[in-house]
C-alpha cells in the first residue's frame, strides 16, 4: 500500500491536517510534526519504502531534506525558493522576512497569532499553547526560508490559491513554471491554508493526480 507522508507548514503543527485526514482514512498515512511547539515527531522508518510526500508551505522543502524515496510529491501553497529569483521580488520578500523576525523577537505570541490570521487559519490558534513555542526553531526556519531547494525528478503536483498573500502566484510561477515534472493547479479562496481550507477539494485533486500517475 502506498504510504502518504504529511508535513505541515511554518508555525503550525499536525492539527493543520485534522480536516483533511479523514478523507485519507483508507490510506496508510504518517504525520510529521516539525516541533514548533516542542512536540516534534518524525518517521525515519519510511526510508526503505516508496512514499507520497504532501507538504504544506515550508513542509515541502522539509520533506525534501528528510527523504529521497518519493513516488511523487504534492505541494500545498508550497515553494522551493521562498524569496524568488526575480531581484525586485527577492528584495521585497527579504524585507518582509526581516520584519517577521523582528516581530518574533519582540512578541512571539502576537506575531504568530497574526501570522495565522494572514494565512486564513484563525481557528487553529485555539489548538496550540503558544507558551510552548520553540522560538529558536522559529528563528532557524526563518533562515531556512532564505535558501533554495531542489525538486527530485518525480511527478509533482503544486496546488496554489488565488488569494495566498504568503506564497503568491508570482512565487509559484517563479519556482515551478519551468520544472518539467511539475503540474500546477489552483483552488480559489483558500488563502495560505490549503488542506485546512477546502479539504475535500484538495483531497480530490491529490487523489486524481496520484491515480492518473499510476493508471
């Protein structure tokens, strides 16, 4: 049986997947927690089997750093170069990252809450004890966002949203338009929270892509 491995995005935890997980109830699934709230979990036992990686936001590049045994990849609001290659866009987003870092250093709790609001995931605020936030990991991953990562040559679906202000269409296009293994698709009105928003539609697009690949 194919093994689906999920990795959430920056500042979230596995609660991000609670709405979409029931749709995968017949599949073999593992959920990685990156540890932003000191509850890190990994699935290293998957190294010797083919997997389908599903990463939200930074979760896509995190999966690339953990595994190499992908049957295929799914990126939800995903990227491999958060800052982008275009110089004007790069400078603008680098300035935004610096402001975000300053916000975390000044008031991490409020900054993360505001980030959830920007993502369109306000409901997830109540799930986490923000007093457990691992600020060192947050700051480290803000550095992570300044690097570029390479996709393997496997079939990849990148799902974006038309109203994502964290990873806008310009970055999605910049990152993936010339990648031969990548299929680009989008879902409207989901912000930077694909999978948490419109979970059934996201599930259907994922399974259609996976099934077409194996047909």
